[in-house]
C-alpha cells in the first residue's frame, strides 16, 4: 500500500495495468502498489492523458469534471475566461478541467471570408489573430476595388478591411483620387515641313470613376499616356515649325479637348496641360540662331538709319536757325567756349597781351550787340 495526497484545486486519475480505475479529489488516498496516479490542476488543459481522451470521456465522473470543446475542420475557437480572451484553439478535441475558471468559446468558420461582428478585432489584432486574418488598408486619399475569387465585388472607401485567410483568393486594387500630373517627355515628332523636334508636355488629371479605371480598363494611366502622345502628333504634324512656335500656346487646350472623350472612358478627368520644352536638333538650332541674328542685325541697322536721319535733320534745322539769328550764333559760340574752359585748368597768355585784347573785344562786342 502507498499513500497519495491530492492538493486543493487538483484532481487525480488512478490507473492499474493501463486501465482506468477511479478519480481522486483533494485529500489523502491509499492505493495499491500496482496502481498509478496521474495528478492534474483544475482549470488547466488535460495534456498527455494516460489513455485516449475518448476512453476517459466514457466514464461519467471524468466527463463531468472536464469541459470539452470540439473544433472542426476550417474552424477556430476563441477561448474566453470571465470575458477575457485566453487562447485560440484549432481543429481537434480540447478538454479543460473544471472548477477554477469558467470558460466560454466562440467559434469562427474559416471557410467564410467575412469575420463575424461578435469577434472583437480591435482587441485581437495584430496579435493573436494575425496568422488567421488578412488585412488591407485604403488611405484617406484613395479608393479601392475588391476582387473575390477573381471577380469584382465592390468599391472600398477609406478604412481598414479584414477577412479570414482561406483558399478563396482576395485582391484589393487601389488608386490615388487626388489630382495627379503625368509627364510626356522626349517625344520625337516631325512637323508639317519635316522639321524634327523633341517635345516635353505635361497634363494634370484626376480619377473620377474607380470602377472604370481599375475594373473596366487595364493600366488606365498607360492608355491615357498613349492618347496624349497621339494628340500631340496630330497637332504638331499639321503645322510647320514656324507656325508651331507661333501657336504653341494653343497646344495644351487642343490636347485636353482631343483626349477628353477617351479619358472619360478611362474614368479620368483631364484638367490642364501645356508645353514644357521644345528642343530642336543641333543643326536646326544653329540655323534658327543665324536667322534670329540676321533679323536682329536688320532691326539694328534700321534703327541706326532712323537715328542718323533724325540727327541730320536736327543739325539742318539748327543750322537754319543760327543762320537767321545772330544771337543764337553767339550763344552757340559761348557754349563751346564754356565747354573748352571746363577742360582747361589754367591759361598762360603771352605775345604782349594781344590775345587778351582779342578776347576782350570779342565779349565786349557781343554785349554791345
């Protein structure tokens, strides 16, 4: 004989030669030497039982002491104790000893995509449900489209979306709903007079219909890019180089009008556009520079001839007035004497003062007149 003590909040299972004999509660117990006791804590999972769980559950006293939950294929069970989450149970049969905690279970069918509203995702994400849930986020400036099993399902507004992970494929495509800019750069185009040029153009657009953009069309931005290219070639190909340079401000509005219908089919509103650069080849640029220099030289020569003519006419008018009026003649003489005096810091006069007399006579005669 031997004595076995079962503590409070414990339970014991007695086996003899591999077969179940009885269940022991708290206290001291006498056993035969060929009997074995397996001791468990109440409220904990029955792990590594001495025999199959189904055999134990065949005994009413054991079944009454166990809280058993069965989780089927494609299911998980969320275990709660007194309203607090404990763990996640996957498929199988799980047995917990009663007597300490009161367990509640909430099962979820993983074969379905939608997560029941009763499951508190805020408390369970990102852990511990992250292994079972797929998450997609749509930013405030975005819209998304949901594809389930490769089929369009619905439009998604801004927010976070969660579905169970299973064999059903789920895809979310998103698009920026803000105004965007597309650059059409380095376009090699021939004008009507066969002049080759390279052009850079920009266009501003905004997605208006996310279904048309992402569901009805593939790579809507590339299709819009090609439409702008064709409109540019249509406009430039109908003008000579000189006409294009004179009317390049009309290119943007023309492209907007030409691509508006196609853009609407893509779910896009084209709002604005214009030319950034028109780059000519090196030889063409040299020719244009020569033409420009020749035009500027001709303009300069014309201006110089007009100025010379005006100056000559002014001199002629001045000469006529001076010939008719002696006072103007003397004033002009005095003006030149004043200019000469400004350039001379000192004057040395010799030759018996004859030059001084001459100057005196000149000024006196001028005053008397």
